[in-house]
C-alpha cells in the first residue's frame, strides 16, 4: 500500500489519533509515498481539461497538500499559482518540492481555511484534488461557494472525482467500513480527524454545483487504467 519511504503503521496510528491538521503535519514528510497522493495521470487529465501551457493567468489549488496539482498548474499560468492548505507541514513540503516545477508563474503558498478562502474574483481556475473527504456534508455548500467567490466570472472549478461503487465491488465495502471506523473514532475521541470516502461523487455533486452558480460538464474516459473510472468535472462560474 505504501511505497519505500512511506509512513510506518505506528506513525499512521499516531496521525489517526491526532486532529486533521496535526495529522497531516506529521504525515507531510512522507505523504508523497502514500496512496493518498493523487496520481499524476489524474492530474495530467485535469491539466489537459484546463488548457494549453500559459493559457490562463492565475490558478488556485484548494487543500493543496504537498503541491502535486500545483506542479501541473504552474505551466498553464502566466502570472501566479496559489496553494491553500490548513497544514503548515504540508505547505512546507510543497515549498520544497515545487522549486523545480515547470513554468515561470509565481508560486504562493498560504495557510488557511478551505471553507473560507481569502480571495474574491482573483482566479481563472480553481482546483481541488484528494481533499473532499475532509469536507463534512454540512459544509459542502460553504466550500463550493467559497470557490465560486474566488473565481473570476467565467472561471472554472476543475476537479477529479468518481462514481459511487456498486455493492458487488470490494471498494464499496472497504470505503463504508473505513467510514464507520472514522465515525466511531470521532464520536469518542477529540479533536476529530475528518476523513471520509464516497464524498463529492458524480453525478450526485452536480445539483450542489448548479445551486451555487456553476454550469457543469463531466469528462469521462480521460484517464488511463488503472484510474480510468475517474471523472474530470469542469464547473464554470456564470
């Protein structure tokens, strides 16, 4: 499950017993060697959906982690690419890893709240990958409206998600089992570690996006196996 250099079982146990922010601070130095890091073929498909190199001025990656999406975004931007994350440890790793990212746009890394991004009509594109499990259902509309505010009119929110697995598929039971364990953990231990699977799925997320003022398009078949079930969603601010 984890590559060489990944976290040990004991390290994961300590992280899981921490708050979400503290857990990712601890995980940050080894995050690139875990399956939690969004695969490059998915990120490359998102970049193709956005456009050609230097085709946009500025992009924001919400919950940027160690900067994997920003590495792809920088070449698309002429001015700036901004990463927002609550974990200082993840931002520190992003700063280290993005030093040789292709492109000439300025890189900015900001510690902040994904539910209240401090931007208004500043970006042509906002992305977010691998982070929807950290957004509780009651906060999803607030999350999407914050992204809507950060975009210029006509700007796009581009992200990758999946479809709900069938009960006959192993992933269905694995995800539901993990979610059950996390609910018990968060009921008995504080602070909470917010991480759930099967969130922000397509097409279930479409009404939320439309309610928040987006026109929505889903791109299927854009990612090669074994990630071919990924859905690239392009939501354009009206």
